[in-house]
């Protein structure tokens, strides 16, 4: 019997390392600050259909070493659809009975081996997703949010690649008001460790620890998102050391590439002192001010414009994914000499003891909210992440896509979905397994996705699916 596990919102809370029980989360949904509109292009293939080529970073291997494909996709749960926000979409494109079939078909077309899905309603996991995935040769685990919301996150894996049963399943709850007052949101994460069943030419079976999450949406509460991320990374680091596994971290992080939170993931370090919690995720910033558009051309007049109206046009580099999107990793690292250094696994001790249950963004004079952090410490993680889509970062560019999520009605777009990967730890001084990204599924050109309301027939969610192929390299490669 293939493995299938569902963690519901009913029952006790906590117990992040249990493999049975009840867990869950609920982000507040508010509007982004919208960006200026790019020039309207002609449609490519009709309403909501996009050209998405595959970019190979390396040539195909010899087949001796394991290679697999992973997907991350926010499905837009029907329980979270707000008719006013999606008023420009066709009614049939919002109808769940139709949309879920399109979502399944899109996932099936990717022929992936690991699926990290966000915003799956618990009832749909039982009634629709699990039966279809089992029929398609997958096993899976699910974690529902703990609050009143009914959605959660799921991880599915192909049984012929990773076997029927996982080595471990760790649901992670972020709600923790008993220890620190501002950790009051019920978002969740899920961490699953898998073992590759057929590693030809290898004396040992490589292992992959996969984490999937959907962080808080609220654009002003970067402090909560940072706390949620620390909790998840602490579990991921612990499982990596336990199983000597490579890692994949996927999900909707509600943080853009120019943000301190992205910098923390990419560099492994972040000093909090002086950072404003409202800008930790970068969502409050208009993308036109952070490199998505050339400032010198931001208000340029287009040919044919009349009545003195100015239209923004996309700079020519936008046709290439690796040009002009965000800032370089490390730009937010501002550690001062003598600053305490803290690893992700220390986060609960820091929350409970050092912060004493208080928010480091404490109340200021006159009991007005203090948004700039006064607490001096640099946080670290040792996971050595690389982003699948940002393999060629420069001093001015991460290489992430221009947008993986957009609301045409609100006029906001940005990259918030990522596939991070890391190597296994060194064992006895020797190189263990490494996880190399060999290619990615490109996202549509920004000018195409901005003007077509989604969900649509060709894009059945308000997020775009991201996918990457990975190859394991280890002792059998000649160490």
C-alpha cells in the first residue's frame, strides 16, 4: 500500500517531529502595492497560454547517477478565492471542478518525480489529489493549517524513484504564541526525507530531505515570516544531519529576490539590527524601483502615445531571465564586530530565552509600534542553498524570474516562489552526495503574463508552476 499521510487541523498542536497527529496555518491576505504597467503585447497562443521553454544548464549525464525533476506550485485553494480580486477572470476559469482538472493536467504534463504543492484544501486532498496521485504512481503527505483556514501543503513523490514509504515525515507548525507573542499565525511547513531506490553504480543509496512551506502573506509582517522560516530551517537542518541527505526547499515564500529574507536563504546569514520588519520580505516595494525596470526608461514615451499620456515600457533585457531582476545575494548582510552569531537550530532558545517572549520589534515611545529592529544578532543557517533559477547571479542581479505570481486586478506581480537545493553534509572528512541543478522550466515573459488575467485556461492558478531537474553526484563519481 503506497504511503499516504494527512495531518489535519484537529487535535493537539505542536510536536514538530511526530509522524501522526494534527497540525496547520492562516495568512492574512491584503493587497500588494501595485507596479506600473508594462507595454501591452500581442497574445502568444490565446488567452492565458504561454511559451515556456526548458533551459538546460548541463548536458545529459551518462545515466549512472540518479536524476530527478521537482516542481513547486501554489494551486490557489478554492476556499481562498475572493471573487472581487479575480473579477477580471472568466467564471469558468474560477470554477473549481474545472480548474482542478487543469491543474492536475499541468502537473501531469511535467512528468516530475517530486511535487511540492501549496494551498490544497484538506477535503480536496482526500477526495481528489490523493486518489489521482496514487493512480499516477505517487505517494504523499499533507499538512493542514492549524487555524480556521482549511488549506495546507502537500509533498508527493514518485514511488518507482523513492519507494513507497518515506524515511521520516516532520510536520512543522509556526503558531507559537506561548513562547513569543508575535508568532501568532497558523501557517505550516512539511519536511519529508526520501531515499533513492535505484542509484546505479553506487554502493549507497542517496537521500533527499524535501521541505515545502507557504509563509505568511501579510506584506508588513516580515518579522513573522522570518520567525516561520527559522523554525522550518531548524527542522530541515536536523533532518539533514540525521540522514546525511541532500536538501530541497520549495514553496511560496511571499518574499521577493531583493529582500533580506531572500538574502538570508542565499547567503546563510542575516543581521537583524536596523532592519524594518515592513520591508523584510520586499513586497511593499514597487517592483519598478528595485530593478524590474530601468529607472531611466520608466516614464519614457512610447511611439504612438497620444494626449500626453506616458506609458511604461519594458527594458530590452527583460526578454532574458538573468537580467535586471532584483539585487545580488548578500546585500543585506550588515553584521557589526562582536554581533552574536546564531544558527537556525538556536531559534527556539532565542525566542524563549533571549527575547523572553517579546518581539524584538518592540513598542516604541508612546506605545507606538516600533518597526525597526533594535535587537543585535546575526542569524545563520548551514544548508548552503542555491536557487535553481539563480545559477548566474551578478552584482546587480539574482537571476530569478521577473514574476511567478501576479494579480492583474491589483496590478502587482513579483517572484515569490523558489526551488532551493543543497548538498549533503561532509561525512568523516570526505565529500558526500551533492545535488546539482541541471535545468529549469522557464517562466513566461513578463509582458505576456501581466495583461492576461489568471487563473485562466492555460494558467489555472494565480501563481506559475516552477520546475527544475537535479542530478545527484557523490562517491560513485570518482571521489
